C-alpha cells in the first residue's frame, strides 16, 4: 500500500502541481474519517503517512481505565502496561493498528474522498493560475464540442467558448489552434469555469495592444471603440506626442499591423480614425468617404442631425444600418440622418448650411467661421482664388481669423500638389 501511496504523491506533485504535504493531509483525513465510519466506528484514530516512502501507519487512541465499559475507546490498566509499563489510570494510550484492518469499505470511501479532494485542489489551482489573466489573450487547442460550446485546452485547464462569444461565421474543428480573450472566471457548483470570447470588443483592443507598441507604451491612446463582430470595428485613436500620427501607428508600414489584426478576426473590417473633441469633425472623420451636410448639434441631448447625398446614403448607413449604429456608439451621440434631395429647390438656409459644412470640412475650420464666410459671399473654395487676408479683413473678419483662413487655404493647396 505504501508504494501505491507514494506513486500517487509523486504523480500529483509532478503532473498536477499539488504540494505533497497538502496531499498527505488530505489522504490521512480521508482514511481517518472513512475508518471511523466503518469497522472502527466510535474509535479515535491517528493516521500518519511518511512523505518520503509513503508508509502508512495507524494508531487507536484509548483511555486507560480500571474497568472497561467501551472497548472501542477504553483499555484496562493491566493491558495498557503490557504496551507501556509506565501507563497510569487516566492516560491516553496509542495502540498501533494494522492498516489492512481499517477495512475494505473504509479504503473505498477513502479513495472517493481522496479523488474529491484532488478535484478540489485542481479547481483551486485553476483559479489561482488564471485569475490574473482575465482580460488577456490566451491560446489553446479545440478539443471537442459540447452542445453549442467549444471546449478549448489551454494546457493547464480546459476553457469554454460559448456560441454567443464566437465571431459569426467562424467554425473550428477539434485539433485546431485558437486565440481568444479570457473573458471571465465563473464559479459554478462544479468549480471555476473559464469563459473565453472572440466577439468581445476587448479582444480587438488586446490584439491592438500586442501589435501596436505605441498603444502599449501610452504614446497612442484609444479614445473610443465600437464593434459588430464579423462585420466591422471602428476605432478612434489620439496621440500624446504631436510627432506621432496615431492612425499611421496603428495601421503600420504598408498596413502590416492592422492586417495582422484583421487576419486574426477572420477578415473583419477595421476602420481606424483620428479622434476629435469637436463633434462636427469627429462625425466627418467617422463617416468618410461620405460627406455629412447641414450638420446641427444638440449638445444638451447629445443628438446630431445631418443630411447626406443620395450617393452617400448607403455608405453612411451600411448594411442593415450597422455603419450608422457603430458611428453612433463610437461618438456616444444619437444620430438623426436624412437623405439630401438631389433635385428641387432648397431654401436659402439649407443652401448656406450645406456650403458652410463643406467649407468647414475641407478647410478644417469651425462651422460658425465657415458660415460667416458663406454669408459674406465666399460660398465655395473656387471663389478664394487670389483672395488675401486684407480682403477678408475688409469683409469684417478679425485679423487672426483672416490669417488662419488664408493659411488653411495654402496648406490645402500644398497638400493637393
């Protein structure tokens, strides 16, 4: 029996990572409890296992008395002195018991208790091993399917990838390697259960952290994200360093960084845009190549009304309205979209708003300043040819505004060349 116990101890220590002393404590407690419920019911036993050779010893603990009323717990003084000549009345004497006499039922019960304790050790180890990895990407091998879930072997434990946490259209077969986000650890009656996800927006964020060093070191910050798994992800990024282009850093040389993330997501489209505090500029950036017109912002209700041309309406809305929904989530604003009629007269207010919106977008100036330009007769960029800052000041524009407008025009002409 000692060799069997020793082999169990060595296996648990090497393969399962269970400390030998903890395992010995569990085995001795299980054998003791099982024996006291079996043939040795009513007796007080002490069990000891040698951690080096696995030798099992057992003792029955008896009270020394001059008149025995319960032989299971008491021993007569004369018999006690045969075992220990120094025994006295009232002493507690330990009498060694042959472990084989603990009983077959006790051994079976002990085995069940030991297995239960082993499972408990494994559950505790799983939680300890993975509690600090929640929110990180883990890699494993698909082992099997159970109902709508994939069982993934992570090496030290098995994890669950539910159907709702998979990217629509993806299908993995047993034996395939898979990368997922460790979403959470659920405590169930069967122990801790590792839940994985590939549809969570956090999965995309962690992939970006791994691919883009500027995000990992804090130079580039992710200001907002919105995702429709399997279709599209929109990401707004900013830079703490004016020398670093946040969009270029995320895209990488020839798109290498973003392509790596797209491959991992099975071809899901990723739009990376620059973040702006101004909702006008943010909307224009998020909807490109569509051009929003007649933009009206209700800051109190966080709603934006705008119109788009008939040619841009499909791009703005996207399949099933998903693009518009993602833009709304990314900005944190409710969007009210109308199609701009392609024919028919428009009122003067609409014409002014449309022209101002286009000038604001193309020059990168405030909507109010653009509106003043339109009302002063500068209703298209073509009219600005040959215009100087002095001309704008004569139209009642402040010198600083006039200089900035001319500078923006110069920058646009330079970029066009």
